[in-house]
């Protein structure tokens, strides 16, 4: 109990998560919720506090605890330096407040980032327009909550801040919030201008901002469109911020959540070595927390990417294990759209096309702003020769998330679908767009070479093949056949390989 109390007081500037308490007090041993609750109750009794008033020890629902009483440090060290070291507010013996601004607080280990969507400001000057800004706020909360790896502050709690100037770092301290979404709506006649920004609550820095201008022909259609675009942009931006946090403030002992985000960081670098490291880290995350569904589902996806792009063998046993990992993730959270979409990628690699389509459609039903699910659905439709439907979904994915870490894949998979349907000019445009992205992969160069050959541009096709062989010295038509094991229609694979051969790709 004393160790627990000392831990909470030492970190009185922030919430201390249950995992952190477990590591510090019980050295990582598994203890029940009841054991922790009993120690918290006794600590409160010692201080004359109780669970109802929570004057000194506050419970952050399902997250952890925070000491909210006044803290004074009495020692021989200069108070300002100690405050900076600890990241706390202290009061010196003379009674002078010494705010700890010397260092930005480091987030504690946690399971999911918490997001608060503050009520959007109505800048129109007309109270009659409040319904529009309130409606956008509510819709964003509702749709953002569909990304189940995020903890989103409830609407009623968020609207408690309406009309108030909010200190985002205060939100972090009081409610354990990691990211804050702020917005403003300004309407003039039949035009509306909307501003939105994503703020890191730990540092107070803006992570992303955007402005939208729209005509108000159908106010509800505009509300739906803005909500869709904002949420589709917010989710990958928060994911990027989480990966950035782990990379640049990496703790000495990685927790399961840190391992998961470090694994996805390597995954999105899209190299063979990074893919191997991603698989390793995601495996480690599973070991640290078997109930972290993200670790299971993303490990499966990393494994499938290894089969399609790099050195992981596409064995029946490996494909079975990947499917079992996704099933495990969905048994933990059956309503998780991401898990459903990742299982669809595994289904596609297993040549289970109808099941892949069904899983992607389920993912979209669960989360209509999930761009990667639209891409996966498009890919699955293309291999069923439903090309028009496929291209429509590829366009939707790109529109929803134009800065997605997998944007090159949206464009590259779309280019292959266009090649298969015979639209080589458009396929070349998509492949060239993908080639301009920094994390683009060698298959895009192969698609560009195939499209150029089909268009009767042999010199450019040979130049593309040279770039392809420089990136992957062992690339050949036989290599491509092995890696395209998931294509259904034999005429698709033979037609594509014929175009690669015409471009100058060696046979084997």
C-alpha cells in the first residue's frame, strides 16, 4: 500500500495506469482487479479519503488512478530542478508555486490512446446555427468510436466543455486524454467553412489540421461528407502519432502496446528486413498480452505481406496460422472492423474470395470510414473479375484517406486491377502516382513495366524493368508467378506474365 501511494504521489501530474502500477508494485506479477482495488481502498482510508468523494486519489474509469492532492517536496535539492525531473507541480517551503515546465511529460504505458472530441465552435454568430456544429461533433464522436483501438470520450462528457476555454493539457491530467480534436464551423449564406485540428494533449502541439469549404445545397449531405472525411483522416494521423511516440520516447522495457506500435512502425516501412522485425515484435506483443487482439491480427497481416513481397514462404501451415490469429483477435473483439479487414486479407491469400469479400463488407458495415477495408474489398472484387466495382472501391479508399500510410498500396493494387481489365493508360497513371510515394514497393514498378509493354512503349518498358531488377535482382516471370499465388483466374496471371515478358523481364 505504501509503495502504491508513493508511486501515485511521485506522478501526481498525471494518471498512473493499472499496467504501470502492476509493474512498479508487483514487479509484473499477475494480480487480480480485487487485489488492486483493496490496496487503493486502504490507501484512501489511511489518508482519510474514500471511493465516493475521491478528494485525494481519483479513479480514471478503466484506465488507472491519479493523486490529486497538493504535493510539497521537502529536500535539499533545488525545487525547480526536481520539478522538471519529475514533471510535477510542487510548492516550496516559502509557499511559491513552481510549475514544472522544464520537460514535456512522457505518457505512461497504456493499452489504448484516449481521444476527446470537443464541441465544435459556431463562428457564424447565430445561435440558430448551433445544431450544425453540434451535429458534426456528435457524428465525429460516433464514427471515431468505431475505430475500436481508440478510447473516445463520451458525448455527454465532451459536451460538458461546450462554451468553455479548455486547456488540453488539463484534459490530459484530469481525464487521461492523449489526443484532442477541436473544430470550428463558419456559415455565410449557402457556404460553410470548417476548420479541424488534432492536438497532442501531452505536448499541446498540433499534429494535423485541415480546412474544408463546401456549398450548402443539402446540409445533411454536407454534414455526412465532412464527418466522413475528417474521421478518415484522424484515425491514421493518431496511428502515426502513436508510432512516433514509441519510436522517439521508447521505454527501456517495452509493454505490449508499445511492442504493437513499434511492430506496425516497422510494418509500414515496407522492406523485407522491417517485415521480419514487425513479425517478431508483434509476436512479442502477443506474449506480453495474449488478450491484445491487435497483436494477433496485425501479426497475421505482416505474415501475409511477407509471403506476397518478401521471404516468408506461403505454406498451408503458415496460412492456417495467420487465419487462426485473426480468428483469435475477433474472438477478443467480434465488432472490430480492423480485425475483420485483416482477416479478409488472409482469406484472399488463401484464395477464399467470397469469404474475403464478405469480411471486407462486414468491416465497412462496422466502420464506413475505414479506407483500407475499401481497398481490400476492391482487391477481392478484381480477382473475381468484377473490375468496375473494384475500381470504384479503390477510388473510394483513396478519397477517404489521401495520406494513408498504405496509399501506395491502394494505387498499386488499383493499377493491377486496371491492367487485368485492359485499361492500360489509366493503370500507368495509377502506377506512376504510387511510384512517387516514398514507401512504394517493387510490384508497382512491375505494374508500370507491364502497362508500358501493353501500350507498345518498349523503350520505357525496358527502362522500368531495369529499375525493377535493380530493386529486386532475382525478379523474373517465374518469381512473379510464385508471388502471385493468390490470383484466381489463370487467364489473369498468364496475361500479366505475358506483358512482363514483353517488357523484358527474364523468364526464370
